[in-house]
C-alpha cells in the first residue's frame, strides 16, 4: 500500500453489528487505493478480519449504562479522554474523512474530526437512528442509512441523507451466491440459533425446552447449530444430549455468513447487521427483538423482513417454548413456505452497499 495514499479513518463500536459494515467499507476503500484505519474500543480486538492490531486505534469510551451520578460521570470522563486521544489521531493521521458506524466509541473521533475541519460521515444500519448517531447527525457532513425513509420526517437532516444499504463483507457476498435449498418433507432440517455478537441468554432459556416439545420424528430430522454463552453451555448441551439431537454448540461462530447460507431456518435477535445479512443471503427467520431499548430499534429492524414475508417476529414476552415449538413445527411441515420466505427476505437485500458508501465518502472528502 502506498503510504502517501489518502487515509480514511473508520470509527465503530466494538460489536459485530458496528464492526462488520466498517470492515466491508474498508475492503472497498482499499480496493480503490486508499489507506484505512479503525478507531474503536478494546472489544474489537477479539474480532478477526480486515483490521489487524497495527491498523486499530483504541479510543477510550463508555456506553451510557444508567442515570446514577457515578455512571454519568464515568461516561463523561471516558468520552473526554477518548476525545483527547482522537484529537491526537487527527494531528498524526491527517485523515481525509472520518466515517462512523454507530456506538458510543464513534463520538470522540467524529467530534475531533469536526474540531479539525475534517469531513465526517455517519452510517446507520437500523430502521431507527441510534443514539450516538442521533447526537452526531447535526455535526457531520453527510448521513448514510441502510433503509429508506429513516429521516424523511426530519427536513434538517433528510437533505444530507443518502440510502446506501448495509455494506457487506466478502464472506456475506460469497454466502449470498448460495441458492436456498428447500428441505425435503422428511429429510434433514438445518436450524441455526444465534443471539448476536454477544450472545443471548434467552435463546439458552427458551430454545432447548422448545426443541423438547417437538414431535420425536422431528428430533431425528434436526441438525441444530446454536450460539451458546459459556455460562449456559452445560445446561443446554445436557438437554440436546438427552434428546439425542444432532447439535453443534459454540459461544461464537467466526464463519456465520456461511452458516446462514447452509441452514433452512434461523432463530435470532434482530440487530441491524443480522437483518441485513438475512436479506442479502435470503434466509427465512424467526426474530426475537431485544426488549427494553429506548428507540425499539430491533423491533423496527425485524419489521423490515416481516413486512415482505421473509420472517416471523415474536416479542420476547411471547417467546415461550410452546410458541416457538409451534412455529418450528408449522414451518417444518411446509417446506414451500420456507422457500417463499427465503425469496421474500432476499428482496430487501442490497449487495452493492459498500460501493455506494465508498462513492459517498469520495464525494464528501473531495478525493
């Protein structure tokens, strides 16, 4: 890579939903001849991918976790420290633009960029603008969204908003080329259960007893892959071993796009990245939105697939073993319905988002 090539600084929270779109844009920018670095928090160091340790700048930050004076003070102190680190990054790296992908770790780099007069861009993959991006929205040069209409009701922001889709990593693009193979009526049924990049206890609580409620004939058909947190592993495995379910369990899957492509049905949270990948790859799903968020973003995200017939949405209050067992049984009995859901999900997928976002970066940065 030419060390004199223009540098684009990407900023993202340290979870997969923020990091994966940043990685996808990074791949496209490097293909176009630019240098790329990532500003994020320490959680990102556990992910393998485009960004090696020497291309990551760890920025102190803190998510707002409560309203107590201590929590708020800690958040302010860490964000202030992160801004100082980010100001030094601006001086040292001299980026042509800073592109944020949501999460509180994006606040310091983008605020520092504004102070240095460096163009800032934010990308939001949710159906509702996230809190960090909402704060930054009036302080950046351009806004990119995955979905249309996110800011249509805000005339001050809609004029600088472009709908580009969610940038997809090469692994997702490869998985998107795999055609959906409808399960045979009495053949194997491949079921993938994931809870987001940090796992979800509710899947460990509900899915095993739901599987136990299925007809024994369906137990014999199931090939189950489930993301399970370490602290839940023993109890989940005990249920599947007792039922003699063909099950693969792990805390995290590094090859998730390929696993999405190889399964007949997905049970998952409805984070923006997951919903975008389900659309790009075209797989039917049962989605359980994370409850309790201020803006109900996961509920809205799931609605994107539900509206076209590509998914079922079950609020967590209704996500019981009996309800889940009934939905799995009904879908297993109608392979044609699964195939139709897969085709419907694919209609919301957008495979050229990384190119479209890279075009916007070049335009805003004037490069």
